[in-house]
């Protein structure tokens, strides 16, 4: 329940002033991460209120669609695609 309240609050607040990017499932602020395009294309339609998920919610959604739920952390600057 608290997640829904947090998301609704940030969506309301975003209409009035700039707000840092936040997860559209749980409302937490997010950090950048990279996800494989093919997996993201499966997860993206499941996101309500925008296209941003924190890493934890991304992994949860991956589990719901049958994808792996643990991903390797790499230095994105050194491993450009």
C-alpha cells in the first residue's frame, strides 16, 4: 500500500515541479542500469505510469515473465554495446 501512495504522491508532485526519476512501481528514486533490449521489451509493457523501474522491481518483473532475476553488474563505460 505504501508503494502506491509513494508513486501517486510523486506523480502529483511531478506536475508541480521537477522531480528526480523514480520507479513507477514502488516510488523509490532510481539509479541508472542497463538491461538487455530483448528483456526490456518484454518488461516495458508491464510498467504503469511511465517507463522507469528500479533494479529491484525490474528483477521482480523479470521473474513474473519467466526471465532470470539476477543480473551481473558491469562497468557500462568500459563495456559499451
